[in-house]
C-alpha cells in the first residue's frame, strides 16, 4: 500500500467516489419518480390500468428526445421516465468515474478493461437493437 | 381497479419485494416478475422492464454502502462485467426470438435455482495461493473484518468468467440480476470469500441490468405507470431491509422465502407450459 499512498488518487478514494455517485444517482432518480408519480396519479389516478396485453410504449417514453419533449409539456409520464433514465444512467456513470480513476492511477490494464465494458454498454445503447 | 389502487398495491408489493430481496440477498427483481404477472396479470414483457428497473435500484442503493466500506472487490467486478454486459446484450437480442412462455419457464427454473442458492452453506475461507491469471489481472485483494483486513486470493478465473457470461445472458433475457449465478461463479469456481462475492455480485447487477435496460427502454418494455411505484417501493424496502439485517436472524426467514419462491416458480413453469402468458 505504501507505493499507492504516494499517488494522487488511490483505490480508497475511488471507492468513496463510486459510493457517492451511486448514492446520489439513486436519490435523484427516486425523488423525480416520486414527483412524477404524484403528478401522474393526480392526472390519471381514476383511470383503469391496462397492462394485460403488450403494446410497447409510445416513442415519447422510449427515446431521450421524446422524454425531453414531454417534459417541456409538463407530462407526468415523461417526468417518471426521466427518473428511470437517471436510474439506468447511474451504473453507467459509475463506470465512467471508474475509468477516470484508473487513468489517474495509471492502471493500464484496468483502463482497457473498463473501456471494454463502457464500449459494450454504449454499443447496446446505440446499436439499434430495439427492433 | 383504478390506476390509483393498482399503484398503491404495487407500491406495497414492491416494498415487500425490496425488503425480502435485501434480507435474503436475492435482490428485488425476482419477486417483481411473479407479482406483476401472476397477481396483476401484467404482460411478462412489462414485468421484465419493471424487474430491470428494480434490479438497478436495489443494486445501486446497497452497493453505495458496501463499496465505501471496502468489502466490494471493484477490480474483480469490473473485469467480470465484461462477461456480464456482453452476455446481457446477447440476452436482449435473444429475447426477440424467444417466445414469452419459454421466458416464463426459464424464469421459473432460475427462481428455483436462486432459492436453493440462498440456503447453501457459505464459505468464508480465503485462499492463500491464487492462480497465475489472478495475479496478472490484479484480482487478489483483502476485505475489512473485526480482526483487521483479511487477504484472499482467487482461482479458476476462466471458469468464473464463463459462468458470468451465462449469468449475463439470463439477466438480459429474463430482466433479473441473476445474483445467484454471479455468486456461484465467484464462490464455487473462483473461491472468493462469500462476503466479498455477495457484495461484488450486487455491485455488478446494476451495470449488467443497465446494459440490457437501455435496449428494453427503447423497445417500450418500461412503462412509467409501473416503473414509479416499483422504484420507490423497492428502494424503501431495500433500505428497511439493510437496517433490519443487523438486528434479526434471517435463517428461518430464508427458508420460508425459499419455499415460497419455489411454489411461485412452479406456478410460473406450469403457466408457461400451458401458454398462459
């Protein structure tokens, strides 16, 4: 450990940073989900749920532009989807922070490994696997 | 039933799922799917979307504490995430070609396996000599305990990596964290002490689920009306669970939960064979 302590950043710092990223990601997405949820119940609470057949969600909920457009109109469903989006983004941001930490630590092997994981997720996001 | 009552019942269900999931170590996702499909008759695809969201919520929520305590092996998690994320993407692609009743049957089998894994004997033993690859990949580490840090070394890295790929595929296909398979890969194959394997598995679930969640979100599996009670309920449940875990003996609870899960699983398999999904 003595050699590591001389570096600007060590594994302990990285662990604290990752912990904070995860905590704030969950707190923020949870809070947005509560706000959107209350608004959603206020708007549609007396309706009937219809989930027995799968229709797929409309484009408004499934793409970033759709969600942002809905937010501008103050739509409750899109507020909730924003919370979902932040929740999904939290572990991805965590990987990004790990990558930065490994770069500062000059751990080449783990810079490569972390980049591969990040690449796979970004591929999954943009490869149009939605069908 | 109105949306309001649907939401309230789902919120309560998700709370109990998060509570049970954190007390037994199974995660929130496994209870969400049967709750939605068998009880609310929600299409299994919406249920998978909700379970993914639940898995990410529980994983990130509890991992934040474990990582800070230094129990989680971040490098091991990072390395194995190559296998689980690649597997999860494959699983999400496979899901297009897999009939829903097959998904239900596979889910049932996975549930029974998870229930069995909860009851297994846990090994706290730490290896003193690791395999060559474990040194090359810098996977050997130590974790804090009451008597100071305990060092451990790893074995069978290749086998662990392979099981992780399968865990990833199932996670992408079924929408669950496959925590049980992840622990199996680390405990049984790689000989990671169980405190490290459970927390590292939990740490990895979020990333694995996110890899397939980005696909499922675009496919329209994630419905806001189901997602918000699930997120809030599961998070609150997991939080209560983590507080309770220190105070109560969970052994009998695990047994009851495993039996309940097995019965639910048999129900899912039966319905799957009868094409009721």
